[in-house]
């Protein structure tokens, strides 16, 4: 990622200062390396603990069996899970370790931004479930109130930050921070519905955000600007791009019939059952999401078009094809989530400590 951003990325001129691609790449590298160090310390601690029990191993399966047998004490689990939670949380954009993500999104080329949002950030949340919760179930339980609190801050802080941005990529970047908060909240509920919603949110957010970055890239390639105060009325020249962006935006704000609604509804259901006050705050975050998404759509695509955009052309056939696939997935999962949830529920049911 350092090379993809630092070599092939681009700098952004904000007038009063220049945010260079080298800055974004180095920031991304430092944050992710710090997270990797914490995870590596936790992995070594697990190995040393297993060796002290006569079974020196890095195997997730064997370590999981040791944890299930009660051989790994709760105090050890508590502190090692903290290392996993923070280390993997940095990768997932956990507040307050999230700032590498929006800057990395903005500096990266379109394809890398899609990979960053669709895959990279999800790996951290997946690892918290697959490694932390499986190997250290007792320790995980002790840190879940902290994780859901930080996840709620993610939702609110990301939404408020997105509202204050005028660069399309920064709006989508902070939106990613906000939406990853729903994932972390769902995980922290330890409720089958909440955790299932978190996994579905990972998938849904990956698709909708990758689609948004694809379309932002299409607009920037033609207009050479991403300022929503300057772009306006693009629907008259870029109808397919505008339509696809509206679908992605409506999925992001949780419109019923699209995948984002199902995922967020499940997360809220789990959170209301376990952490009611924080769930209420997260609902406020969802309302703020609607504000900045609708503002972005109205300013960028609706209204009277500035004459300087008369030369713009719509998305290319390749961009339309990729966008159409993403739009189909968002609608299909939103209308009929049962096939995907059947697969997700099998994995969630196997997790220890889910009640």
C-alpha cells in the first residue's frame, strides 16, 4: 500500500496547503506498521503461553481448543485481546487511530482506493472476530464495552467529519470511517443478530464504497476537480454515473431495499438488545449520514449545470460494466439477503461467547 499510494498516487492542493501523496503514504505506513507490531506481540504471547502449557503452536485451531478448555487464564486473555483489538482496530479505522484512512483514500489512485475501502479495512474487523474472539473469548468479553463505545464514536465522528468536507474523496473517506463504526458496534454486541449484521455490513460497505470511489474517479478524470461546491448539475451530462452514485449513496444512508439498510438494521437490533444508550447515539449518526449524503448528491448531480462542464462525457463502457455489477449486488442483497445471511449465520453460530 505504501508503494501504491506513494508512487502512483496523487497530491491534493487545498489552496492554503498541499497534502502530498508522500505524506499520506508515510502516515499509512506508520499507522499500519504500529498495528502490525501490536498484533505480532500478541501472537508471540499466545505462542509463549501455549508453550508453557506443553503445546507450542501458532495454529488457530489448537490455540482455540486451549482457550475453550480454560487453560488460558482470563487475565492473560484480557491483556492479549487488547493488543489484538488495537492492532487490528488500526487496520479497521478504529477511532482514534483512523486518520491514516481518509488521507490514504484521497492520495491513492482510483483502483487502490477501491481496494483500500473494499478489502483492506475489512481485514481488521474480520481479524478481531476470527482471531481475537475465537482465541480469547473471556478477554474479548471484558473489552466489548470499550469496543462498542469506540465504534459509536466512529459512527458520529466520521459522519460529522464527512459533513464538513468539500472534496468528494474526503467525504467518501470519512464515510468509510463512520460505516466501519457500525461493523465494530455489531461485533461488540456479541449478539448473533448484531455480529451477523457486522459481517453483512463489511460486505455491503465494501461494495458501496468501492462503487463510490470508482465514480469519483470517473468524475475526476473528466472534470479534474473533486470540489462539491464547484461541481453541479452533472446529471445532465453524466446520467449513468449520476444514477450509479445515487444508488451507492442511498445504500450508504440505509435506504430500505438496498443492502446497507439490512446490515445497519441488524447491527441496531443487536445493539438495542445489549447497549441501548449507545445504540440511540448511533441512530443519530445514521441521521447525520443522510444529511451529508443527500447534500453531496444534490450539490454534485442536481440543479443547473455550470457551462464549464458542457464538455464532460459519461462513464466509459468498462466503468459502466463494473458499476452495474456493484449496483446489482447492492439491490439484490437488499431485496433478498437470505442466501448471504444463511452463510454468515453458520460462521457466527460457531463463534464462542455469542449469546
